[in-house]
C-alpha cells in the first residue's frame, strides 16, 4: 500500500462521498432555483437553459491551448484558428447571460493569451491583463521555465463594481522610512513593521495548491483560493452571483461561498464535481482562505499556513 506523507492535506474522494454527492449534482433543464448549484454537464448543452442577464461576475478558466488530460477526457492542442473558433463558440454564448454591469475574468497563459485577446476584444471592454507568478514545477533545460499565467479583466460597460479597498496587501517593510521621526506609510504590529498596499497587475504572492495545503485536490490545473478571493472581493459584492462555466475542482464556487456570494458552476467531469461538493461541505465549517486574513492579503509564505 502507498504510504501517504503525514502532513499531506490533499482532499480525497471515496465511494461514500460519491454516494452522498451524486444526488446533489444537477443537469439542465432543471426546475429548481439556479443558485449555489453545480451543473454536471457539457457547457454547450447547459448554456441553452440559463436565464438572460443574471451574472454579476464571470470567472472563466478554460482548458488552455495545450494538450491536457482532465480525468476521462483530453483537451488537445489546436492551431491558432481552431482554438480561436473554440473560444468564440463559448464566449459568444455567454454574452446573453451577462448584465450590463458584469465584470469578466478570463485565464490564459503566454501561448493562449493572444488568441483569447483576439476574441474578447470584440465583446468586452478590456481593462487590464493581470499576470500572476505560478511558482511550481522544476526548470526546463532548453527554455525559460514557464512561470506565469495571464488573466484578462474586462467589463461590459463603464459601470462596474471595483472594491480596491477590500483587496489590500499587508506587506512586511524592508526599508522603514521615517519623515520627521514618524513612520512614512507603515506601522508596527506584534513587533513587525507592515505597510498596506494596493495590488498591481502583477501578482507575486500566489501559491499554486500543493500537497500540504488544505485546498489541494488532484485536479491538474486547480486555481488557488487566494487568487479567486482577490478577484471576487474586488469585482463583486456580498449576495452577487458569480458564474464559472469550466469549474474544475470548484475553486470559484468554494471561494464565493466563503465570501458570502452566490455561485453557479458547470463542469463536465463528475469526479471534479464531487471534489467541489466536498470542498463546499468543508467550507461550511471552515471559511478561512490561505493567504487572506482579517481583511488583508499577505505576501507568499508571510503567514504560517494552516
Ligand atoms: C482549467 S480547468 C478549471 C480549473 C478550475 N478553475 C479549478 O480551480 O479547479 C478546466 C475545466 O473545464 C472542464 N471542461 C472542459 N470542457 C468542458 C465543457 N465542454 N463543459 C464543461 N466543462 C468542461 C474540464 O473538465 C476542466 O475541469
């Protein structure tokens, strides 16, 4: 039998979980309310049944233009034009369910992002491209290690939610400058010097989930809860609806729940939906988000992980 490292906190699913969560999964058309639900269906089938103009915040983490295995299916790398057509096929269908005040975040990486840009420029006001450092994996021998991902931040109009005060980063001060003997923009807390800063479009404080983190699952491209927390806090308000059409292990839904937003998510792989439900169940008891505490984000490894 495989020995599991004692500190390994990876979330596991067993047959008992599968039996409990199976009845919770829904397929569309569905008679009940489409709030706080995980739809286990192909996006292209489910989208037909979603109402008009109901999404406040859209977070999309689609399969990138790389060959990647997602449990029982593989997404195959396509030509530029083929991937563009594929993006066009889901983005064009999503427009109908957005509001004029919706914010939109779409993930990509350096090879995928020019193609995504080519499509979204037709539909949205593109406001920024966030790049986050994904510190994971070993270096490559014949190339620079691929260490970042991009997220386009878009809106439907000039009227949108942006709560920058809610996403400040609490940083340790390395060179504490004083003016007339008074700390300039920093303070002391528990004998440590901190400064509060507003996040830029380069995020270097994000940790990709790994085995000793409580949010970790075996999903191959799971996004960190801290990343979603920053996006959800900045671009939605409590009670707003956050929609994720390619939900994977459910990070968007879980963080939306922890931050008192409503959610709706679609994922084609049943096993990943089970992960989501297990994480949602865990979130009933524990609403902590690693790296975000008492209303502030912390630099990577600044706070002891829990
Ligand atoms: C990049 S992953 C999303 C990861 C997710 N953000 C997380 O934190 O776990 C993309 C997901 O899209 C799902 N997917 C691919 N094609 C789909 C489709 N047509 N309908 C619904 N889900 C799909 C895959 O199974 C995969 O889990």
